C-alpha cells in the first residue's frame, strides 16, 4: 500500500511538469527527424 501511495504522490507532483516535458520531447523528436531529412539531402 505504501508503494502505491508513493507512486501516486510522485505522479501528482510530476503532472505539473508533464505537459511541458512532453512538448519538449516532441520538439526534440521533430528536430532530430528534420535534421536527418536535411542531412540526407545535402
């Protein structure tokens, strides 16, 4: 039971940063893909 409570509190704290973190990862992935496409055509 204590382990579940710890995970729950972790996720409630993490939700505040989750949105910005997801957008950062999306931007990173798009940047990497665009970089590969650009360098493959050069």
